[in-house]
């Protein structure tokens, strides 16, 4: 991971990719476990931590709050939160990543107050923290907004029944972090149940929390008075695994993805097989390849255990190489298709629509958002110069460049570094012709 935010990728496409790549720890799990460690006035150690920008930003916030952070080796980090002395989350970090809102619950537990300014992250659509505020208010938190700053306060959190309007991952995590130290029992209904949340719950339990998973997307939490430090392992990144799987199959390559977990990829694997991809599973990972051409499919993204929205961009690129017409219906983020225009300029035949073109209507029905795509293939892609708008679009652009004829220049690569560790090294190790240069000017 380089330090140059003004760098670009130079990619020569057209070569099938083959070899082996190691999946890193999950960004969407590691950052949440790090934040959860602040509940304890002790030392926590995490293994399988990815060296990526979002993790570094999360650790920077911890240090700004008074924690001591130490990398033990390239994938193991230790956090001592005994010296925490600040309840205000620095704006320069909160404005850069939306995960910063999750610091609110631990700060409330430690200090009874938390200040948070505007939350940042990828521009995938509106991500208001209303679900967080509503849920915390049910637990007795008072919230005031002044000059783009949220002030949270609570003398002691109290358990309550909370039903989320949508199974938001972030809101579920916030409520879990708040409920484990609240007095009494908290019931969170219509909650998210993603593998990353399961990982968070496992860590909270190791710290001393009491958390049950009930039927119908329900978490039940009995609050406890104190938490202890412990060691814990971050799960492997199912998004990275799926990204390299799609890349291997799309390029007619053959890639063994070490660390790919079948249990966390079941829905993806089913759709990949329907599209013509092949895979073999063993105890250490999954080999991805294909025997014949790709076939069109219909995909609808959804919350877990549905088809993950973060899998959508690389899979859509794969479908540009399928023989026929595919449909992708995005139901999670209204602006997830922001990457499509650049892919169209590279030769992809993709039409965007405001209608729900899947099997069911979604919450974007009768809105002006382009949240469905008709993809006709196979498309001959040609090299272009493009700028990456967000993290998952970044992999899609790199994937398009690797599929395209000619040499592409891709800027905005810091967005890729937010979520993929040792990205260039991994692409190059499986035969991708990629290098990084400092952008001119």
C-alpha cells in the first residue's frame, strides 16, 4: 500500500489471469472490532487485520481519543484503550469514513457523551444516521444537532425493544455496541445478520457480553457492567474473495483464492455457477475458472443472505462478457450504478432504468433513481482513461481494464486502497499487467 493519493494505475488488458491469491481480513469486520474494543478499559489484540486505508483511519481515531495502537506484525494490531480521554470524534476522520459513527456507542459507555460531525464514505446514495439516532434514543440517549455536529448524551443506557425500519448493517452494529452495556435487556428486531455482524457478536461475547441470536432477524442482548480485553481473529473478506472470483471467470482464467469461505459465499457461488463459472472447494480456499462461455442471469441485490450489493459491480462486469441479456436489480444503494458510465465508454452495452426489473419491487420503486440495469453481451471492451468514484467501483474499473484491449490509465486509486490490501501485488501475482505511477501534474 503506497502513500501516494495522486497515483494512478496503468493497466494493459487482454490476458487471462491464473495463479493463487490470498484473501485478507474483512474490512467491514476489522474496523467494527477495533471500535468495539473501546468498550473495554484493557488491551485487545486482533489477528488477520488488513493493512488498508479504512483500518488506518479507524486506528487514527482511536489514537486521537487517547488509545495506544501498536502493530505487532503485518496483520496483527494491539489496542490499549485504558488511556482514553476524549469524547469528540475528530472531523478530519469522521468526514472521511461513515464507520466513524459507530464510535458513538463506546464513547457513551465510557464517558456518557459523544460528539460527531458529518459522516463520510463512498458516494453510493444517502446514508443518513436516522436509524442510529432513533435506535439510540430508544435506549435513553439524548441527541442534539448543532452546526453539523451531533451531540449524544446518556447517563446510563437502558435496554429497550427496537424495530429497525430496514435491516441496516451500521444501525444494527451501533445498537449491539450500545446494548451490551445497557441496563437490562435489549431486543433488536428486523436487524442485519451479515457474517461481519456475526464476527462482531463473537468478539463482544469474548469480551464478556451476553448476546443471543433469535429467529426472524432478531438479536437479544442482556447488558453487563464490564468488559475485558481479549484476542480475536477477523474473518476473511468475502467481498475480496468474490471480486477475484469474478475476475478469474470473466477473463477465462484459473485462480485459486486462498481463504475464500464457502459458507459466506453461498449466494454468490450459486449465481456464478448459473452464469457459467466453475469452482472447486477445499479446506483452504476455492479455485475459480470456467469451461465454456458465460450465460446471462438475473440478479437482485439484497441484505444477507441475499446477493451482496458489494458483489454487484464486479459481477456486472462479468455479465458484460456473457452471451445474452442479463438484468441486475440493485435494492440496497440507490447510486450503486455510478460506475456504469465509464464502463459504457469502454464499450459495455448497459442500459440503466428507474423501474424495478427484478422479481420483486424494492424501496426505490417510483423514484427517479437508476437502480436496474440491462446488460447485453458479450461486449468488446477497449482501454480508456477513467477515474474511480468509490471503493467497489474501483475493482470494477480495474477488472474492465484487465478485460479491455489496450492500455488504460485509472486515477482515484486511493478508493481501491480503502478496501483491498496489497492490491497491485495480488493482481500482478496472477498475471495482471498493472503498475502504479504518480499522476502527471
